[in-house]
């Protein structure tokens, strides 16, 4: 991605298709069809209850971010942080439809974002100082409560490193290692 001709970030990813939950009919994504189907863009009135809740949560997060001058990711992934030792962050968030994918698991980008937010919290630095992150998805995130446990491994003058585990209802769903500048 570039901004004013300067590179501001790179990304890469590897994905594996997980089996769909029992009873779920996995339909092709629009780009998997030979001919792109016409896509109807629903109005807010046409959304179902979960979709309406997801939109409402996203809009509320945007309002909080604007009002507080905080990153949207921190507001959408609005953890309740527990008091913890320096270099640690322990927090929980109730899983709502705004964090889900189309089969009801925590969406992969939301999991990665939650881990990155927890890493920044443990370090006490802005999320904008993140320079690298690796996250391993161990299992689908199905449940009610997402818990983040982050530990600073090393905090130096030029770089710092944080390890994060995410759990859903007490079961580890993934772990990551994040690097920060400064």
C-alpha cells in the first residue's frame, strides 16, 4: 500500500478452508462464479437482526473513535482490561455479530486485530507503532467471551516484542508474536 508515493505497509497471508459447521450450506463467494452475479446492496431496513447489530456496533465504535481520537480497531475491539503487572495485558470482550464471519466464528481479521490490540496494550504503546505481526489460527473461535493474554518478551530502545494468546470461553484459538518500533 502506498501513500503519497511512499510504501506504508505490506501484507501476506496463507489460508486453509476449514470444514463448515454441521448444518451450514457453504455457498460460493461471488468471485468463485464463472460470471459475476449482480449483487444487491441491501438497505439498513433489509438487514436481519444479527446484521443490524453488527452495523450498529461498528457505527458506535466509529463514534467513540471520533470522539476520543482513538483508532477504530481499539473501539471495535473494545476490551475490558484487568489490572495486571507491567508488561502484561489481560482483557475480555463479549463476542457479538460484529466480530463474526458468515458461519458464526470470529472472523480472522478480527482475531488478528484483537491480538495486535492486546500486544499494544501490554507494551503501553499506540497500535500505530506495530511494524510486524504473525498470528497462528489454531481453531475456530466459537463462543461468548474472547480473552486476550499478552506478555512483553523484550522491550528495547529500538524494538519491542510481545507474545499474545487468544482464548474463547477458556479454549486457546490462536497465538501471535508482534513487533513494535521504539
